[in-house]
């Protein structure tokens, strides 16, 4: 019984190292998706003025970020320079780093938002909610692109699989573009209400728009690195 407990406490040493780098990248990506889906739901409630559970959300995001850090560290520790990979290792590590930035950014975002609960004007709530939903879709599409990269490599870059991967990467770019357009509409709406708003509220509303949109930007960066990895 003791041995089972020790095994459970040391997944990095006993389990992760047996997996391929891409399997671990997907595992890391799963943590990113879990985090952003939780964040998306939490932000919708936040935008509607429900702050009651936001502190718990902040704690959970920090926990997920730590869990992902263990996976990231294991990938780095067990990817020696001598290992052969079907894609460029430098690009692989850059993709991992951009995935990690999404989690770091999400953790900072919820911490900052929990420090000051900024009321979203009713006129802007729908825009803010639509925006965060597009950001979540961008991250989920990014996970699909990472998964198809793994399938592509396992099929030795079969043409059909390559085209499927490109389609998923295209979806990431498309969702990110839509999120950007929604952000511009948010900013325009904030400035339109500027005279009615407290100056600090105006500042924080603009920062929220930026902070949330940055998550989609990092997701797009991952997709770009994925495309670079399979370019031949």
C-alpha cells in the first residue's frame, strides 16, 4: 500500500519519462485547455458581476499551472541533445514555451482581477462575454492542432494528415482574428462610455480586454510554431 502511494506521488519520475516528447506536449496542452476552459467560465460569471467564486478559481488556476510546470520540467530534463526527433527540437521547445506562457498569463490574469473587482457596464457585457468565448475557442483549436501534429508524425507525414493539420492551424488563426475584432469593438465601446466611467474603471476595462486577448495571441504563436515544425 505504501509503494502505491509513493508511485502516485512521483509521476514525473516513474511515468512521464516513458512517454514520447509529443505525448508529454499533449499532456501539457491538456492542462492549458483545462485551465482556459475554467477561466472562460469564471470570466463569464465575473463579467456578469458574480465574484463569489473567483478566489477559488484563482487558486485552481495556480494549481493547474503548477501541475503543468512538472510536465514542462520533465520534458526539458529528458530531452537531451542527442535524442533524435522527426521535427526541429528548437521549434518544439519554442512551442512548449508558448503553451507555458498561456498558463502563466492566465495565472497573473485571475490574480489581478481578484485584487480589484471591476464592474463591466451592461452595455459592454455581451461584447466581453463573446470575446472570452472566442479566446477559449482559439485555445481549444490550438489543442486540436497539437494533437494532429502528433498523428502526422506517427504517419510519417502522410499528405492527407498534413492537410488536416494545416486546417486545424487555420482554425486557430481564424478564431484569433475574430477575437481581435471583438476586442477592437470592446475598446471602442469603452471609449464611448469613457465620460460616464470612473477613470480607474476605464483603465481596468482596457487592461482586461488586453489581458484576455493576449491568451489568444499566445495560442496563435503555438500554431505558428507547429506550422514551422511540419514545414518541409
